[in-house]
C-alpha cells in the first residue's frame, strides 16, 4: 500500500508540474526546470512500465528528488508572496 502511494505521488507531482508549466511559464522556467526532468522521466516509467519497477530505485529517487521539488516550490511561493506584498 505504501509503495502504491509513493508511485501515485510521483505521477501526481509530475502532472502538477505540467500544469505549472502551462499556466505560469515564467515561474516554471525560473524555479522548476532545473529539477523536474528526472521527475517526468520517472513518471513515465511509473505509468507505462509498472511491472518492471524496482522499489529500491523508486525509494532512492524519492529521497533524492522530492526535496528538490519542495525547495523549488517554496522559493517560488516566497517570491510570489513578496511580489504581492510590494504591490
């Protein structure tokens, strides 16, 4: 159940990043492009090659990549908040 949840979150985060790229392209370019390539690649593997997954690789991926996406999102939100305050 935990593994399924982790796989689902990889796909969900990748889909959210796609929405950010379409709706907020300048923020996406600035904050997320440096860290999302591997997430999109892993999403494709999780969705299309589910039967070949190695749980250890998925776990290592999440440990490495999730904090990078989290930091990018936090930095983006801080800058948006700062812009809203200055306006």
